[in-house]
C-alpha cells in the first residue's frame, strides 16, 4: 500500500499560491464521520504515488503527528494551461463499506488482425464504473488484444472475467475494442470531401463518379 507524508495546513485561500511555488500541493481530506482536514504534501511525491496507485488504490496518509488515514484519491484539479496540479481531494474510506469508482482500462498485447489483415484497432472505452469493497478494487482492468485475430472481431465487457465481488454499471455486451476493415480509397475520398461537394473518384473507365455527401459529427473536448 502506497504511503504519502502530509502536513496539517493553516494557510488557506489565495495564500496557497506560495505553497505551489515551493513545490507543495494544498489538499483536503474528508469522509464519513471525519472532520475535514486541510493538508499540504510534496508535489513530487504525490505524482510518484499517483502514477503507481491511480485513483482506485488505497493510500496511507501519514501526518507529522503520526496519525494515519486510509484514503483514496477522489479528485485532482489541474491548471488548464500548464497542467500543473493545483489541489487534491482525498476521501477517507471504511474497509467494510463499498465504494463506487471508475477503474481505468489498460490495453496490453497486439491484435494479430492488424498485421495479418491490415485492420484498424478501435478502442471504445477508457474506463469502467464499478462498485466494491476497497480491498477488492483493482488498480486497473487489463484487456489483452491478442484475441483480436480477425477483422470485425471484438472484446466486450463480458469477456473480461471481472470478479463477482465487483458490481459493474455498464452492459456486459458493451464493446471495449474491435478491429475494423481498412477503408478503401473511395471511402476515404467520400469522408474527406467538403460538405455539399462531390469528391472525384477515378473509375476504371476514366469517368468521374459523384459519391453521396458524408456529414461528420464534430467531437468536443473538455
């Protein structure tokens, strides 16, 4: 179990900016039946632990008074421009109480269908929401791509073999990854054609065909 050393913090509000300049992160600790605590911890040490533990692992917070709190990393606030961590929220857990969290998916291996048939790997999920006792929560859910040995073959949630101690909040039929066919030149030309305009696709006779207009839905990033 990872451990983080923290200090009780008396500096609040805008004054916390000076902590960040010195390489520290202001943090909050809360939970059922627990008095909220204002904390400070090393940014370097936190990043190290977070990289190893993630948001689903239990972390021991140890204060300068040798008090220990078993927590999970509940929320991280970062600067939208620099990416630096601004604040961290820790949630004190009870080992006998189930909690609901998002577990990240880790893809391992390679899909044989990509090399053999020139397919394209499509990943449709990054995490799965689950509920379980803290000690039963995995740090991540591994998905081995080795079974994708044919075009259009998929891996679904039901294929993961998730423990019955863990409740999942998504349909077992939900596809996590699949291998699709490589697009033909004609399909690529249709998708890259401007809206309302026809793409010119050469035919064997030298004539030009006018494919149907393809409308793309713009994606938004948070």
